[in-house]
C-alpha cells in the first residue's frame, strides 16, 4: 500500500482553485458542482485507491472503517475518517477530514454518499460541506471559502441502451480580507444532465452506436467590495461596490460511433453551446433584485457555438492504439474572472464589464500503449483560441481581465508507468505548451507574447518501492519551467523543482505508521493561481498512523 496520508497539501486544492468553474466541455460547466472524477495517472502513482483523501469515488465496502491521524512542523495537525456499510444492497459512506497548519491554513470537510446498484439501475446521492481558510503566510490577503454541494445521479440500462440523469446544486461563499479592502462573493449553481447511448445497431451497411446529451447550468452571484482606502478608490472608479450577475449555459450534443472495420471506430457528432451572462451594477444599498433583476438595465452578453465534432480510434496492434479528435467549443469564464477583483501587492486586477467566453477550435492526436508492465500515452494538441481571456495592463498598478482577438496553444502531453518488478513502480509525466497571443487589435504590443502563468515545460517523476511485509518508500519530483506573470512578459517567475518523499511500515494488522516530507529541500517559490498571488508551503514533515479495518 502507498500511504500518502502525509500529503495533505498535495491532496487538497487551494482556495482559489475551488471556486474555478469547469470548462464548457464538462457535463456541468461554468461553476456547476460535479462529482469527483477518477484521478489522472500521475495522481494514481502517488495516491493508493484505498486511502483517506484519495481522489474520486471509491467502492463502498461492507463494514469498513479507515482512520488517519498525523502531526508535524508548522503546527500541522491532520485527522481523517471514512466509514462504509452495505445494508440490503444499499451502500452508505460517511467521510470527515480536518487539517490545521500555520503553513497550509485550515481545512474542514464532511460528506455523505448513498448508492444502490442493481442489474438494470444504479442510483447515487451525495452531499458535502467544505471550508478552507488560507492566511497571510501564503498570500497577500486572507481567504475563507465555504462550499456546500449536493446532488444525485441515476443510470438505467434498457433495451434501447443506457440512460443517464443527473442533477446537482452548490452554494459557495468566498471572503477575501486585505489591508486595503475586503471582498465577499456568494454564488449558487444548479445543473442538470440527461444522456442516452444506444446499443450497437446495424444500419446502412455498418455498425453504429448513437447517442445524445443535453446539459443545462444556471448560476447566480453577488459580490461586495468594502473598506476601500482613498488610494484604492482612485484605482477603482469603474468598479461598483456591489455587483450581481446571472449566468446560463446550455449544451446539446448528438453523436454516432461507426465501426468501419473491427479495429477502426469513427466518431461523428454535432454540438450546440450557448452561454448567456446578465450583469448589473448597483449602489451598495440598492435593493436586491434577485430573480426580479431589471433585464432592461442589465448588461447582457450571449455567445453561441455550433458545429461538427470528429474523431477516430484505430487499434494498430493489440497493445497500440491511435486516437484523433477535432472539435470546436466554448471555454467559459470563471466566477473569479467575471466577478472578483484581486489585489496582488500594488497591482489591482479587475474584471471587464464585457468579458465573454473563449472559442476553442482545435484537435489532438496521439498513441496509447499497453505493453506488459509498461503503460504510456502521448497527445499532440493544437488550439486556435478566439477571444482569449487575458489580464491586460491598463495602468501603473491596474490590470483588467478582458478578451483579446486570438491566441494559439500548441504542445505535447505525455505520461508513462512502468512496473519494474513486483515491489517497484516508476512513473513520469511531461507537458510542453507554447501559448502565444496571435492577434490583438486594441493591444498590438502584446502580439507574439506568451500567455501569462503558462510554463513551457512541466514534468513529474516518481519511484516507489512497495513491499507490505517490509516497507513502502516513495519519492517524487515536480518541475515547472519559468513563466511570465504579466501580459507584457516583463515579470518572470523562475523555474522550480520540488521533491516529496514518504516511508510507511505496517505495525500490526491494519495499523501502519508513516513519515512524509513535502518540499524536502525547502524550495520557496510563488505559485500564482487564478490571478491570486500565493506562495509555496515550506518543508513539511509529518508523522502519523493509519488504520484500515479491511487489513485486520
């Protein structure tokens, strides 16, 4: 087993990342809550599937209890609990997690899940509450984020194929408190998804699998800016102290997978996406218009994309497959970009009143290899981005999040896993991205510049020795190339490499002890996320115990 219990920082996203909205190609795009997906491959290398804090929905076992407790430097304390039970074919799960650290802040989370799976139906209900506080030790202001999410999903298998119905809701409250101003954002989101996939049928001389999906998202948000000094008032003449907005997103997709030959599938489809944003600027004491928003006085922005989607999957050999896709889709702004002013040192970044989604037209191609102990994949991608969202410098201490004309993203994403021997596992991941502004009529000086906060090179590597009878030792390295922090490519964040390590030993039946070290060489760097300047955590050493009833 890989005991990653000491990686509390790695297992939890930052406050800024939590309020980011998924991109528009997600089932519940643009701020809607989503069920956690399975972890990406690199996360699977560092988090065992049976650990507290492992990503994704895990199977519910009968009568299983997992518990974790650890302590370390920087006054770091971590405790977690997971309990599951099955009664009459219905599974129940309760989880709790608490972290308190001078370096990482405070995180609290509780959740519940109910599942029932039969031969023809599967039902899932869940609820979650999470609170995260990040203090001044890691960024220039204090952030406190509370999130409540809930939802359900039903999947049915019938003679006509598979039917999926999902509905989710969430409420978020984000409070930023700095020396010059305080800011509060309240956001509600509701989303629904319906999908159908047919069984394979023979028509027009070929085998087909038809499908259709529709997604609807409705969101609303209110922001309040208070306690501004005279200096800040000068920089924020165009920013109202209270702002409200409503957001709508609709996506419909029909598709067909055609079996051309036994080793070649061709995917064709047609997608329709519409995004609408209503915003209103009102005095701070104005009556809340809520659902009675005066649409006549509100600014309205609507964007729409419709067009074909194409793809193909070709099995070259039993161990090698090639995949290619071409698409056009909306990439919607996040709530932060639409509603949240951010003060980074002396620089204030404010949202444009006319911010709209990006339109991404592109494609990707790459192989997937499964060769005995080796699993690998690589993807080459090219994207042309219309109306890219960029924080543009508009004054000595002022930036505006707005749209330029065009940008291009091109690069390679690859990863591989190698089971060297029974106790050994190695993994490596690499991403190269070249993202540049290609057209900007209103800001011609930016053409050719790299997009901010986009390192050209990123890499991860991991080596693990896992012998439950002896010891588990894991070492991992994360590297990020230098990146520009501003649109003019004048502020540079240097490259960095961070090393994490962990050792675990079985003590008695289901009880294991571990020592985990994050940022082994105490590398300090600025990690700017979503326009918020956050700093890396210092070296963290944690010692703890983990109990798993399944190993008794």
